[in-house]
DNA sequence: GAATAGATTAACTAAATGGTTAAAAAAAAT
DNA sequence: ATTTTTTTTAACCATTTAGTTAATCTATTC
């Protein structure tokens, strides 16, 4: 790999921070992961806090604005929601530690979240609930879309965050079987949400 | 409070560990919280690891075997499930940081989980899925009960774990409104699960 | 090709942290 | 009352950790 030193540091920090969190990560470990002297991390990023913020901002933005991508197509709102569920499970499967990492760091220091919301403009978060509102528009018994969003995200994220627990209890610690289970969830979650929205 | 020194340490450790996790917690902080000298923690519990295990074991057992309580009554399986949902939301509301704490610690060191499962006997975890199996028994299109368990737990836990995020985005940081939202979820989650089980 | 600026390293510092110890204080036993 | 045991404390120790520094190495400029 011929990426620049700064990129190497950034990538190494990303891996370590996601795995161990801001407090659990060690600057020396990041330096080792990047294959260089620890002083270089400070040379390029000045402090651990700085390095962490740079990494966290990107990770958060990527995971949070994922909805946008599915928006720009000619399918119906309901179909868009189905595509979103498929894509989001794939996204988490490719980054299984990220959602828990985000939740932990926001709980640890909610101030970071505030500044990020302001920077990115406060709208993108509302997209999903607007979606659901549109789908429900012809329905008589409208449910607060926030309940649906929270239920949906819970159903998507929990099987990844609780994996060690669930895999041991319900799958006899068979990782292969659990992976299959995770992919099955695409259909399950879509069914559940549809049934609930359409009454 | 006239509880013994050992109890004071235990209670203080419980509070701090839940809030900061095993690695984030400081022995000095626990000593301060308990109002005594740090050396006493070692006098009574020998090491941080020991103290943590004592605390974690109890917390885990309490949260995990909560199902048993709702079992011993004369209502139908479906009704029992509804009672479970109500009780579990109340339990988490009274201990909002606990589920995330458990998930984090199990991810950090899955070995602890294994030893605990063996100690407590491996059955209690299966109860909930047996429940669901019974409810579905008269239904044509049976769904793997594990999918329902995971969906249910995700819907119950996520609104608490993701609170800072969700409250800010969807509730304009109004804690009061979010508390109401959490209690509304009792009805919402029950409805969702019922609709899904009954087809 | 010497001078200059930027990149990299090894060695160091100061603060924090889990754990220890020896002595003092309190309680129990004689 | 005095000894003995248990509980509690202040001071200390060894290790870890984020961050610094001065020196070296490397590339660029003149």
C-alpha cells in the first residue's frame, strides 16, 4: 500500500477506535497498526481527541446518511423502504462493530453529537420518518412514524450488537448458522414492518 | 445507611461499573462513591477483576432470568408474553444503562458469559422462544421463534441504548416527551409482535 | 552538492492507575 | 485491663499512557 502517512494513521485509527472505543484505544496500538512511530500520530493529528473526532465524524456521517442513496430512484416509497432495509443490513454486516461503537461514543460524550448535527444540517435524520409518513398516508390508523423508525432500527442493529450473546444461546455458538440467520432477517424485518404499516 | 462496608463497596461498584464499564471505571472513583479508602476495595475483593465479576454476575442474572417471574400464573401463553413486554420495559426504564452495559461487557470478554451460562444452567434462555413456539402452534406459517425473540429484544432495548441520539433527533431533546414515548412503546411493541405472530 | 525544510525516530516526562504495605484505630477475646 | 484480631488509613510502588523533545534521516531547493 502506497497511501500517505496521514492516510495510514487515519485508517489504523479507524480500525482500532471502532474495535476498542475512544477510551479503550491506545495511541501506541494505533501506531503499531499503522506501522510507525507513535510521535507521528501527534505530528499529524496533534492529540488523541483530534484523531478520534476526525474518524468518528466520517463514520457517523456514513452510517447516518445512508438513507439518501435509496431516495433517488423511481420506485414507490414502500419499495424504497424495502431497499433501505436490505441495504442497511448489508452495510452493518460489512461493518458489524460500527453501530454499537456509535451508540457507545454518543452516550459517553453527547456533546460531540450536537456539534455534528449542526454541521451536517439537521434534516437528513427526518427522511426516514417522512418516508413512513408517506407510506401510511392512505391508512386510517396512522402510527407515530417515530415508533416505527425506532422499532426498525432496533430490529436491524440488535442482532449485530448482541451477537456474542445471541449466537451462544440460540445457535450453539455456530457462527456460520448465525450469519445465515442475519441474512434471513432481511425478509423477516421487511415482513414485520409491512404488516405493521399496512395494518 | 447502616449497611456493611462490603455492601457499600458492592453498591458503589455496581453504580460506577454500569455507568462506565469495567475498563472505564476507576477503583478510586468507586472508593469515593462508597465514601472510604481505596485499599478497602482490595481488602474485601482482592482485585478490580474480582469486584467486577461479583457485580456483573448478579446484574446479568437479574436481567436475563426476568422471564421466569411471568411464567407462574394462570394466563395463556399469549397473555404471558404481553405481561413480559410490559414488565421488561419497566425493568429497563428503572435500569436504563444496564442492557448496553451487558452487551458491551460480553463483547469485550465473551469468556465471562460462557462461565455464567454453565453456572446458571443453560435452560432459562430458551424459555422465551418456547413461549413463542407455543403461541404460534396453531398457526399455519410458523416463523423461526428466534427471529421473533431478536426482533422483540431489539425493539425493547434500542430505544434505551440509543436514547441520546433518538431524543435529540426526533424529540428536540425534550426528555419529558421521550419518557412518554418510552411508555407508549408498551402498546406499540405488543401490537407489533401480535400482528406478526398471528399473521 | 551544500543548505534548508519536512518527516521520522528513540528517549523522555508527567500524570494516572491498580495494587501493596506498614502503621494506626477499632472491635473482640482473654 | 490487656492482648489479639479485624478493619481502616496514608503513603508508597510499579506500570501504563498521552504527549514532548531533541536528534537523525530524507527529500527538496538553490
